[in-house]
C-alpha cells in the first residue's frame, strides 16, 4: 500500500457509470437549458451553465480518482491540467464549427482526443493502466463540459463570436482553465492516501466546483451581452459586489443602459478602463 | 507512514497550478472591478487579492483535512488548532503574493503596453513564481528543514519520505516553525532566483534588441546561451564545493527528492 493510492482499482460506493451519466447528461442539459433560458427569460439564468460545470467537475474528479488510484502520486496535478488542455482545444474547435450544436461537437471532439491520448499512454509509453483509455476519454469530456459550462455562465451564450471576444480575448479563459482544472484535480490530490473515500473526494469536488461557479459569477458582472434586463436583475444570483454602477443603472433608462453597453464594448476593444457616459 | 506529526500538509495541487489559481482569481476579480465598476486600481487589486486569499484558504483547509483523514490507519490526528493557526498565515502569504503579481501584471499592461490582458498575464506570472518557488525553494526548505535527521548529501530515499523531523527546538514542530527557517534562506534565495530569471531574460533582448536587425537578434540568443553555460558551470562548482565541505557524495543514493 503506497501513499499514492492502493495500486489497484478504487473502491466505489457510487458506480462510475452513474457518475458518467450525471456528468455528461447533467452538463449538456444544463448548458442548453442555460442558453435557452437566457434567450427567453433573461440573463439571470446563465448561472445554470455553472451548475452544468459542477456536474462535469464532479465527474472529472471521479475519473481522476479512478485512474490516479493506480499509483500516480505526483501525476495527479498533471492529469488535471491535461484534462483542461484537451478541453480548451476541443472547446474552441467545437464552438467554432458547431453553432447551436457547439457543446455537443466540442464534447465529442474532446472524447476522441482523450481516447487517442489514452491509447498513446498505454500502447506506446506503456503505462499499463487498464482503464487508461476510458479514463482519459472521460477526463477530456469532463474538462470540455466544465469550460463550456463556465463560459456559458459568464456570457449567457456559447456562440463562438461572443466567447471569442468576451472570454478568450479578455483573458478570462485563463481563469476558467485554472479554476476548473484545479477543481478537477484537487479533490483526489487533497484526499490522497490509503483511507481515501469516494464520498469525501466527490464532496470536495462539489465544493471546488461551487468556487468555480462563484468566480464565473464575478466575471459575469463584466458581460453586457444580453441587455434584456437591467443590471440589477442580471447580477441578482451572484450578488457579489454592490456598486455605484448598479444604482446608476437603476436610475437610468433602458436606452441609456443599451448605449452604455455598446460604449463599454468599444472602450474595451480599445483596451481602456473606466466608465463611459452616454 | 506511522509518524504522526504536526506539520501542515498543504497538498493543493503542486506549487505552479496553485499559485496560478491565486493570481488568475485575483487578476480576474481586479479586472472586473476596474472595467465594470471603474474602481481605482489600487483598490481593485487589493480586493482581488483578498478574494484570492479567501479562496486559497478554502483550498488549504480541504487539503489538510483530506490528507489527514486519508491517513487514518497511520494514526494521524487532525489538529483543529493547526487549521486555526496556520490557515490565516497562509492566507496572508497568498495575499502578499497575489498583490505583488497583480501590481507587476497591471504595470505591464498599462505602462509597458503589453498586449495580453491582465488576467492572462497574472496567470502566467503565477505559474512562473510557483515553478521557481517550487524548484528553488523546496530544495532549501523541504529537503533541509524536514529531513535534518538524514546525513547531508545523502538525497531523499523514497522509503524515508515519511520520516520527517517532528520535534522542534521546543515542543513539537509545526509548519510555522518551518516557515521561520525558510524565511532566513529559502525565501530570499527564491526571490533572487525569480528576480534573476526575470531580469536576465529581459536583459538580453534589451541590450541586443532584435528589432535592430537579424544579427543583433542572433547575438541576443548567443548571450542567453552564454549566461546558461556560465550558470551551469558555476552551480556545478558550488555543488562540488559544498559536498566536499559538508558531506559525502553518494551517487548510489541519489534519488530525486
């Protein structure tokens, strides 16, 4: 019995197939629900995307736990970063070509990349971990759904033009990468040891996924994508910071808000900070 | 294994990702506060660093509780007073780290006109400072302080890795005692290494500016290689000198720590 795991398969109270269903189905359903709710009911509902990301993060943490239990001691952080690395590539590819089917295309692409990497690790490098292919496929899919879910929570949509300008060009993709990556790798890394239990690891994953959701909420303050509702409503679910701008939005008219949005966007493209008055 | 201790096990995820998390969280919060709420730069950076420090505190707590709970069969207790005494200290260090990284990143975007956004720059600096802290610092605090009971220069045998020094000069040793030791040598050395990395990598392209012609650009590469060569030779001499002075050089026991 080593400190890096039991050197064999992990004991599971919840079977992995249920967690796969929870992560994949829950993640995709929440992402699409978030997209349509934002379209029809208002931007406040973008938080559902982050719930989908939490499902994916829990699934990813369970998959990391399963493969890392074969004795990857210091390899646990690397495998989490690998998940999000595959996820970023697949997300950009899938959302760019997919349109409304973007999340599904990204998900499938990620699983293919993960399968290839898992097969390479087992066949060519010869790691000899029996569930390597399946786990890498799962980890890549979970990483992709976490990225798409958090991006949807930040912007209210997964359309590539918006994601490109509001998430990737603004650098918040780095935040998504590290917050979701650590949320996937940290649970097993924190609970590493011979008496590690699945429920403890997975509840840590829920907690770290919730922290990722909080960060998506903070960043979503910055996104004036769907000016259907006044700002005060759109930041209702997060309520992170009360600000002078919220008060000014409440007193202003809807037109003023729209003008501010377009002005803010222009200023941001010119890389300037500060308020803009209509 | 079977060595119950009072050393805080901050197993977040390795230094580079954990510092990148700090810096990216702080950078994103600060940039949101600056652009969406037009707060002043100092205030935004301070609040961003505060959020990062809080999140770091939750990660430290889950890491310590999780690792200790997973070693139940080795009779490793979970000391709640250690959580209370260590986590605020680590949050303080996290605050200082994040604040400094955000100041550097903000100066790069606003004064130097770097094309990358603040969050991405902070992320990159976080990985850099974590990697240098891990590679330089760990040697000077992890190996030296936690394994004072093994012979100098013997390397860290994997079977020995749980056998850390558990007693302090007075009472049982904890993580803050180790930090006290590190602050004398490991911390300054890490800072020097970080500063040298940043300074030397920028210096070669400032002296031999590649925008002034291809030849000068090649000269900058030659200068970089020369610096690496000088550092390798110097380090080798230093290591041989130290082992001759202070301890035996046992090649068969050289297991990477």
